[in-house]
C-alpha cells in the first residue's frame, strides 16, 4: 500500500520522514522493515492499512488482532482473530463482534463487565477473579451464587451497597 506524505494529517518523525521517496512510501514494506506504527497511521491519516492487509492476506492476526478490533472491526474474522490474547479489545471496541464461544473468559471477563455488560455470560464469566468488576460497572448483572464474596464484598459495599443483602452469612 502506497501512502502519500501530503495526505497525512501530521508530518511523521524524522526517522519515518526519511523513508518517503518523492513524497510516497510503501507503508506495508516500511512497517515490515522498521516496525509497526498502526496507531500513528490511523490517528494521523485516512489510510486503512489493516483492511488492505486483511484483504491481501498479509495481516499479522496473532500480533495485532486488538488493533483490528479498534480500527476496522468490519474486517474481523473470528477464525483468525487472536481471542487468547486480544478478547478484551472486542469487548471494548466492537462488542457486536463478540463470540462468546471463542472469547477468553478466563483472562478477559473484566472487559465484558466493563464495556459491554449486556454480553456477560454468567456461566462463562470468571467470577473467582473478576467479581469486583461486575459490582463496580454492572451490579445489575451480579450473580449472588457465583460472586466471589470472600474477595470482593468490599467492592459491593462501595459501589452497590443495596446488594449486600445477597451476601451469604457463611463468609
């Protein structure tokens, strides 16, 4: 993908500016040789390199799935997405693409509770480690039977004390 310096909203730093020849740069090749600067490119231009890489089948799904979720979620392919590392980004940036069967509930339950509580699956949610996030961001989704009262009662006291009546007496 060729980008033009005059089409950028901001002039790149000297290191990257030197790579432009006659005001043009093959950004895909430059990223391969000099490092991936997706955030900068998406924040300072209208070029959609990720979409181009997905279509050209040269996007690094393993390493940069979270950027795809943020910048071009319409190109998210569930079978290629790195759910193990980047599930959180789907919950945060494109919850409509969240696949509950592929989502990494063990590590990234917190992101569902925080960003898209309507997608919270009580049976898959990591209540042992992430109960506090539910109490803070979506107390209406609190499952009293699965909630980790021993570790997170204090969070309920702070954010949703009206639910303390649900706490078992055995703690």
